[in-house]
C-alpha cells in the first residue's frame, strides 16, 4: 500500500510539473527573440522632444482640468474638448459616440487614419480620459491619453497598410468599470453590430511610473517568480485568446526601442489582467490587450488624490511612449 501511495504521489508531482511547464510556455514565455535597436543621438533628441509634449498633455488634463467624470461633468467636458481641439488642430475630423450616463451626456471621441493596402483591417488604439472620483488622474490615465494624442500627430505623416482607429473612451473608472456603461463597451458593441473588422485592439492604461529600486514591482501570485522585481519596464498584457497579438506587439515594441518590456497572455480572471478598456473588446470576441506600467502593482499613488503630474516619470514615460508608437505603427503596417 505504501508503494502504491508513493507512486500515486509521484504521478501527481509529475502531472503538476508538466502542467506548470505548459503554463509557463503558453502564458509567460511569450517574448520573441528580437535584436534590439541602438538608440542614436537623433532618436534621443526625438524622445526628449516627445517628453515635453507628453507632459504638457498630462499637465493640462490632470493639472489644469483635474478631476473628470460624470460627477464632475465640467471636468469631463473640458477634457473631451481638449482632446477634440488637439485632434482638430492636427487635421483630423473628429467623430462622436454619444451615451447618457447618470444624467450626463458622455462622448467617445474617434479619429481614423485610412489604410492604403488593407483598409478593411482595423487596428484600434484607445485610452480612457475620465478619472476616478476624487482624483486628478495624472498617471491613470492622462498618460494614456497623452500617448494617444502624440501617436495621432506622428502617424499623420505615415503610410499605413491597415486602417488605424484612435478612440478616447469615457467612463472606464468605477462605478462604471466592467459595466455596460463604459464608453469602450459602447464602442465595442457598436463595432460588433456594424461588423467592424477589428484585427487588434490596444488599450493604453497608466503608463507613466517607473523605478529601478529593487522590490518596487509586485505581481499577483505566482508571477513574481518569473518577472523582474524592479518597476522599470512596460507590460503587454492579454488573455489566452489574444496570445498571438501579445507576441506580435512585443516583437514590434522590441524592434522599435531598447526600453524594457515584459509580456503575459494568461487567464482573464487573474487580478489586473482585464483592468482596462480591452476587457470590453474581449466581450465581443475581438483580440485585445493592454499596455501598462502595471498600475497598482507598482504605483503608490494609484487611485488616490496624490495621482498628480509630478508623480509621472517623464523621461522613462517618453521612452516607453516612443516604443509604443513605433509598435503600433508597425502593427498597422507602416511603410
């Protein structure tokens, strides 16, 4: 009997080891083998100029406008008008997607850069512009909006194979989070009803906090075993169905910049994996992922009144943004 129990225990251990190896290979071992570029002086100058523009957007949204949600409707409207004004000045025609939430008129703002060779394939990049109640939302999520606004300026001169759609979403934060009132849910539902051929959705979420201090990065169990303990990277996060997209975005990001990046394609129920607008597109069956600094897993001011512009690490934020723009342009087929 003891021998049988020992064999049974050994069989269980072997099964666990095999499943762990499969899980690691599928969910964590997603970074492709890519030769990283050397950032030359011209690129460094471009990144420095980008930093100034990004931080200006963050200052306007989180410093001058401040709290912006349906309970501070004047701030929400001011943020929408700022985004509209920037896109209009860049030469875009800005469309609205309107919903009524808590008695307030809420809008998603949308622009498109038509593709030249595969216009029927849409790459959608979005960022929510609302902030949590009681917060100015500098990192969460003025940083994401800032990247969206600079991406549109840079791609204006690009020739893209696929159509690139940029959307500023309303109402991502609680109490609307993971409900049908999210602006991204409105857009994803409408896109599915129209039959929009969205081949990739990228959510820009909380992108401005970085630290090289040991122990500054945390993870939900057991991911800390496999990833760095320093908060010095940007993360590409998707579910299992979006694994191919996670690998593709990692490849493009790594080809665009030498900035550190990590990736995971895992179960959506793991805390943090579905915590942004990409969740809305998973509900409609679209491949989608989130680009993030991992928010509560590293950022001390996450969802607090201290989430102010001075908490954003401008130089590292700009380096990450430079890579994100490069990755999206490659994803859309920039020539």
